[in-house]
């Protein structure tokens, strides 16, 4: 059999398989025809179908949670909200379909009025996360210089040599081209280490004309390998505190006024004003953490000022 004949056989198999799995109802007529034509030409039908299914699922997710109109006037807050709500796609292999992806859920949130520290209390543990909106708002800035740099980055990314490269490659190449190399430690993905950040960030920090900048992507999906926003360049106000705030948590007791801090995302606690080790009793039903020694309530905070 020659290739064409073989592929015609394959098309029959694909057609049958689409009907049996119900995929024929998920893909529109055009998508089904393209899958069959592609198979006839020797393409892998599974790749074609997966691509179409992802496309349709993203369109469905967009329709279910349309992008809200962002009323915020402050350019920094507005940009962060836009990024947090940016549709970063869906993938039929991720579990986002079950409980929604960050970007979908974010579209109905009121970030400004949410607390910076998000405390979750279980019967035997407490978890504190830093609301990513507040974290970014506290440490970044948008000004004329950062906007000009961002424009420069977009021009760079659209150059013929770069426009087919991934964001990650362009981010790295742009920084290498432009920086006077201070504070630049390569691209960082916060998924690779323990932090209290509420969403994963991918970024590079670099110096330019005496100021610090950060080129940043926010992860908006479920599968951490994909699903990042387009990158954006902000001015970074302070490097060391930006890093420390990723793992630092403070807590204090409202009765005995004991205070403790953790520099490893809440695993170990040290006394800030107290010689006593911190012993607490989380109460899941009341959503309160009690201080064992005195029975007072413990409240938690993240680093917001520097
Ligand atoms: Zn106490």
C-alpha cells in the first residue's frame, strides 16, 4: 500500500474513533474536516484533535467568565489586575476544568478589598499566603521609564529574529542585551522553591540606567509548565525586601502580645519579643488560631512595608 492509501485507511479509523468517543460532538464540522484532511496528508490526528479541543475549551472558559471592565485608574493596580485576569488558555490535560483556573476565578474578585495575608486554618495546621495582587502592588511601580522599557521589549520581541521565540527566551535575551548586570541572577520561577505567594511568578530582575526593573509573568493556569501571562516590565522598588517578603510571615497574640516571625514560609517560628516557643491551637470550625500559653487569638501578617 502506498502512503495515501494507508492514510485513507487511517481517516476511516479516525472517523470511527471520533464517533465512539463523542469527540465528533466536541469539534465543529470544520475542525473535523481539517483533522481528516490532515490525517490524509500524513499529520498526527491526535495532535490536531487535542489542539482543537483546547481551543474550544478556552473559548468556552472565556464565554463563561468574560473579561470584566477594569475601573481602576491607578496604572499599577490596573496593570496587575489585567494580568491576573488575562486568559492564559486552558489545556485538556490540566485539572482546571474541575475547579476553575486562576484567571477565570480572578475575574470576579475584588482584589483591593481582600486582605494581604490569606490565612487558612485546619485542625492541625495553618497556612498563610500572600495575596499576589497586594504583593505586587507593594513592591512594583509603573512610571515613564518602565513604560519606555516595556515598549523597547515589545519591539525587541517583534524583531524578525525573535518573533517566533518563546516569551522566556525573549525575556532572557532582552535582559542580556540591555542590563548593566547588577542583581541579575537569571530567570526565576517561584514554583521551584517554597514561598508564601498566592500564585506562581516567573521573572527576571535587571538594572538599567541606575534603576532596578523586573520583567514579570504571572501564572494563570493549573499546569505550571504552561499558562503564563504575557510578560510586563515594572520598576522594582527594593530588591532585598521583594525577596524576603516571599517567605516571611509575622504573627502576634492579641492577649499576651507575644510576637513571632518565620523566614521559611511558616515552617519554623522564632520569637520577636518572646523567649517562649510559639505553641498554637488551630480551631478549624471557628477559623481561629489560639495561643496555647494564654488562650489569646493569634493573627498573621505578611511584609507590606519596607
Ligand atoms: Zn498569648
